[in-house]
C-alpha cells in the first residue's frame, strides 16, 4: 500500500501531492502571505488607534460622528432604498475622513507655534475641505429627505 504524503487529507492526495511536489514554492508563498497578513494587521491596528485619539482631541469630529449616528438611526426608521444607504455611507465616510485629515492642523500648530501666513493658509484649506465635504453630504441629505418625506 502506498502511503499518502498527507494522511489526514480529506482529498485523495491530489492537492497535498501537488503541494509536496512544489514544496519550496508553496512554502515560500505561504510564508510571504503570512508576513503580508501580519503587516496588514499591524497597519490596521495603527490606523484604528488614530480614531480614538482624534475623537479625544477634535470637537468637530465628535459633532460629525453624532450627526452620523443620527443619520443612521433615521435610515433605520425610514427604511429608504439601498441606494440611499450607499450614498449616506459614502457621505458620512467622506466627512469623517476629511475631519481626520484636518487633525494634521494640530501637528502644524505644534511644530510652528508662531503664526505664519503660509501655515495659516494650510490650516484654512484643510478646514475648507471639511466644509466642502460636509456641504456635499447635505446635498445627499436634501434629496433623501425630499423623497422620503415629500
């Protein structure tokens, strides 16, 4: 009787045999994949740790997050078509992302506590970006409200 290379395999040895035949390639591919997964998990952890930090320091981010929760509750109650959920999700994400990018203003103010015209322009532009995205989010909310309530 020929012994299978992987006796615990549920398939008849075809895939494990193929893996054994190409062991060097499969092993290095597995190790490479494992390393990528670990790096991605670390990056995700770093990215997620920025959210609580920004929530502690940025009042306007907290205001926008409360508004987002209100919007989600309204969507749950009013039950609009899925396209409205998608548009609201994109609008909420864009506003939150703009607020998170706007936290760079704190770094600039820390590095250059003196008021410089160029630094003020950068901070004003970042705040303007948040304003533009927030107005765009309202441009999604207006037709949604009209279609659901009118």
